C-alpha cells in the first residue's frame, strides 16, 4: 500500500526543508528532500564536466557571481551522460532515521550539494526533462514502498504527487529568506551581504518559475503559508495541525 504524502512547495530558502523535517518528526513521517536529489545530480554534472576539462571561467567584466557559475557543465555533458554518471557513482538518498541523506560513491554529500557552486548551477540542471523524470521515479518509488513522507520541492503538489493528502505553499519575504539563508550558513548579515544573497535567490526563483517543465507554481488546492512573521515553531505547528485534521485516525 502506498504511503501518505504531505507536499511542501515554495521558492528558494523559504524554509521548506527544515519545516518539512520537523513536521515529519512530529507526525512520525519521513522527510524526503527532492532538492537534495537535484543538487546531487548537479554535483555529478559538475564533477563529470571537470573530468572532461570544461571551458575556463568567464572573462573579466562578466556579471557578479559569474565566478560561481563558472564553466557551464551543460556545455560539455548532456543529460544522459549526467544520469549515467549518477547511476555509476551510486547517487542515492539513504534513510537516516528522520528522513534521507544524499550519498555519492558511498559517502554522505550533505555539505557538497549545498556549496555555492552547486547552488549556482542547480536550476539549469533541474530544468532538463529527463533529469526530472529520473528524480520523480526515485521519489515515487519511496512512497509506493509504503513510506509516509513529507516531501519538499517546487513541483511536488503540482506534478509529482498531485493526490497528496495536504499541500502547503510556503513563502516568506525576500529579505526574510535571504537573512535566514545567511544565518543558516553562518555568514554575516550586513546589508550588502543580504542584498547579494537576495539577488541570488531571486535569480534562482526566476529560473525555477519560468522553465518549460514543472515550473515552481502553487497548486490550485494548496494552502498558502507566509512565514515572514511566524516563528519556526509556529509554522511547524500550523502544518502539523492541518495534517492531523486530514489524517485518518487522528481526529
Ligand atoms: O533549499 P533551497 O530552497 O535553496 O533549494 P532546494 O529545495 O535544495 O532546491 C534546489 C534547486 O533544485 C531549486 O532551485 C530547483 O532548481 C531544483 N528543484 C526543482 O526543480 N524541483 C524540485 N521539486 C526541487 C528542487
């Protein structure tokens, strides 16, 4: 029997992953982070591109952050090559007690998949339809195996699990999102750094919302939750309460 799904979608750094993990823990569900798989595939693409000697960094005068974007891995590796490498190198999410951790070549890659370089390339890699299909197969297999999950991402309520028990669209103001991401990373939160981070988040949101396949979009039947002025405990409690009202056996 398939497990129950709670879908949490929303823009970059809206707190989806940390919220999803806490909601899962409160309900006895597992947290499934779809972004971790897209980030893992992007790490594979970058390593594969480096092995193939990708082109040099952008010239002087290139836009800010171009040094992070660096050589475009998609110029030297296509989607099929990336997926073959992901299979060969054993990219997978393995259970860690509360959810799943990404592994590559038998090693946890939690930090590597959240590097600025992976973040700069993940939207381009995740716009490729065959890569989305590959990720979706892995996500759906987990639920078909009978696991109850809280899944966070961009297209979970619209495409991956349209029949989810509960769909949340999590948002927060750009300033709040940038500030939270810097604190999470242990970076300074001065106005300049904040503005720079907000620009990076906005660029990723634009790329994720305007792509042709499975763009970031609120599902028609999703419940909006703006967390700008909510504490973490409050936002988790609201979702847990909404979920309990829908879960058989809880009411
Ligand atoms: O944590 P953060 O909000 O920064 O991003 P994430 O959830 O780790 O997702 C990283 C990237 O993966 C996103 O910017 C999207 O490009 C892509 N993604 C996607 O396309 N579809 C999903 N369901 C999840 C992530």
